[in-house]
C-alpha cells in the first residue's frame, strides 16, 4: 500500500506550462488517492499498535507473575518497529505536502487572472 502511494506521488510529476493545465484534473485525482492511502495507512498502523499491545497485555495477564525478559524484549521490539514505521510515514507525509504545494502552484497558474476574468465578463 505504501509503495502504491509513493508511486502515485512520484509518478505524478507536476508540470509547469500552461498547455499542461488539461492534466490538472488527473493530477488532483491522483493526489486525492494518495491522501486516502496515506490516511488509511495511519489508521491501520494505529490498529496494529493497539492489537500488539492487547496481545502483550493478555500474555502478561496469563503469566500471573513478573513479566519475563522475553516479554519485555518483545515489547521493546514492537515499539521500535512502530517508531520505524512512523519515520517512514513522516517522510511520505513530507513528500505528499511538497507535491501538494507544487500542485497548488500549478492550479494557480492554470486559473485565469481575476482581471482577465472580470474583463471577459464585461465584454
């Protein structure tokens, strides 16, 4: 899923010339898909973290004794895995924000200026 998001973001190069404004709708749709994938990934990560913690809590409860070293190591490993996922997610968010800014800039260039629009309305 994350690779699909990266593909959408990197595969959609933002063009800067006026004739490319026709591609704007496609680029906006790609950004919307990328945003949906990114948000879905965040929700799944949170669900996974909650499930992992539930699993370890049940394991600890069933031991009815002091947690073993293996239990503690597993908790630390899970925490480290989620930190790594968060770092990768942050990098994707930064790329998404940059692409969004580029797309907004292109959108502004594709829109007729308010002066030209006003002149065309009065003609």
